[in-house]
C-alpha cells in the first residue's frame, strides 16, 4: 500500500463537481485536456488523496489513444480503442469531467449498444519504448489484419474464416 505524505490522507471517493457521480480507486475517468479542441484524456484512478486544505488529488494511470502512441493509429485500431500505459501521474480531481468504462476487447465486441462513455483496451503500452503487450494478435480476412470492431465482418460457412464485408465485395467483383 502506498504511503501518503504528511498532511495528506487517502480518501475512498470523490464526487465529480456539478454531478452526483462518485469516483473510486479503480474507476476509469475522463480528464479535461488543457486544449479544449482535443477529446478528454482517459485514465484509471489508482488512488485518491486529500490534503489538510481539502484539495483532492488523484493518482492516475493513463490510457493512450492510438494516435498518441509511437507508430500512430493503424487501420485495425477502432475508434474507441485505448492502450493502458505505464505512465502514471498525479492530477487535481477537479480536472475529472466524468466517468467512463474501459472494457476488455472481448467484452466490448459483445456489447449490444456502445455508448459515448464505452471504450476498449486490448494492449498495454510502454510509453518510453513504444512496446506493446501482447506484441501480436490474431489476424483475419484476406487483408491479414487484426479485428477492428468498427468494421462489419462475416464468417464463411464453408471455411469458418472471418472476412471484412468490403473485402468480400472486392473478391466477387
């Protein structure tokens, strides 16, 4: 267990300003960026602490979007894909805009309705080196790309392989 600094104490929860939403350690949150033209950052709250002046800080572990990683966004990255990084930080709890849910890839693909606050993660990311864990995933289709849940795929009844709908149309043309 992490030690708190003198004059600070661990707290169990924080209520997001202007809402009745309660954040606890382990929750995923949307953090306000300094550049308001950018989407909110996504982080997992690791710890919440309060000082003797009632200032609340959160220790977070950041999720990166594909375009924020070394190598950038690739064709198979979904619009809601995030990478859990090894980048930790301490932020004012006042920068929390709201809560979100970061699903496993498997659970995300089973969602009937994907909401604005739903994301998924299938990789861990080392920010300094750009390395991913796992370093490879299963590939599908003639394009031999990992599955992107934003693309419509169908399973062939004969070979049981999965194909992107656009690839099937091109193959038949």
